[in-house]
C-alpha cells in the first residue's frame, strides 16, 4: 500500500490547519458564521451577529477564538483539514491513480454540496474579495504546497516526474471548475460520482493521453 501523502502541509500553513477536537458549540459557531459571511460578506458581519445567531455571548466566541478573524481562519482551516483527510483516504484505498483521483474528486464535490456556505466564503477570501489579506496570502502559499504534494503523490503512481506538476495542476483546474459549478449551477445534473469520473476521464484522455482502466 502506498503512503497516503508525502508530507503534511502544516509546516507551511499551520495557522490554517489547527481545528481538531471542536466542541458542538464551536462547530455551530463556525457553521453559522460561514453562512453569514457567505450571505453578507465577511466585512459586513459583526461578532454580535455571529453570537446572536448561535445564542451565546461574546465571551464564548472569544474563548474559542480571539476575534472575528480567528473565526474566519477556523472556518477555512476546517475545510482544508477535511480535504486533506479525503486525500489521505483516497490514496490509501486506491492503488491506481485514476481510482484515487476519482475517489478524491467525488469526496470534494460531496463536501462542497454539504458545505456550500464554507466554500463560498473560502472562495471570496481566495479571490481577494475581503479585507483578510493575510489569510489570502497564506492560502496562496497553501496552494503552492498542495501542488508540490500532489505532484509527489502522482509520481508514486507511475507518472513521469517531468509530467507530475502539469498533471496535478490540470486535475485541480478541472476539479475547481466543478466545485464552482456547485455554487453557480446547483441544479446541474449528474451525481458527484459521475462528475468526478468526467474530471478524471478528461485528465487521462485529454491531458495524459492515457486511457483509463475500467473495471
């Protein structure tokens, strides 16, 4: 069995990946805050609105996170953490590259459907639509590390090292388009499994020029 991943992203973006062991209250705050940030924009939402939505006092929020930016960091970190867990599972349970990528893409599309508000808020930060410039810079560094890690994982499945970065970037571009469609075209037909299979088929046939093995 291959390793699930070459190395953790925590060394380069630890501030975005430290949300394990959340209580029910903190989880509820993150979910409500993500919904408010997605609906009205991060800069328009106050701490008071977040705690009122959950039914707790400001000190409770400050106990878990120092301020509103801390809440934003935790929302993004939680999403990244789940994505990393999906990747580890996908590569641990699938020996072939096509199976691992399909498994991961399906999981990410299901996560996006279940966490639409988190995805929408995260993309608003990623595209520089908030005042969270520091987190924006950290997310760009996180993306760079992810491309390196994906390249190493792909090379472990037999792809030439000279092609790994191109394959990794193309896979993520294709998957990213599908993730955006979850927000922009929620009525779009096709299950996460079918759409994940489409992503991998395009990657293998159109980019890698290598037919996908079918079971």
